């Protein structure tokens, strides 16, 4: 997964890092959902 730029307004932008603590059943599925829905996250956040 690569960093994505979050733009809350024109000209603004910053990289948001996300850490997954634990990669068991829950952590692996959270990561899977985030990767599968990356386009939706980008669309909703600008």
C-alpha cells in the first residue's frame, strides 16, 4: 500500500500514514478492506 494525499481544501495536502497493529484475523481483514476500497476512500476524502 502506498501513501495517499489527502486534500481538505485547494492547495492543501498531506500524506496520511496508517499503521495496522497485529495481522491476525481482524488486522488482515481491515487491511484487505482498505486496499479493496482505496478508490472509495480517495473519492470521499477528495
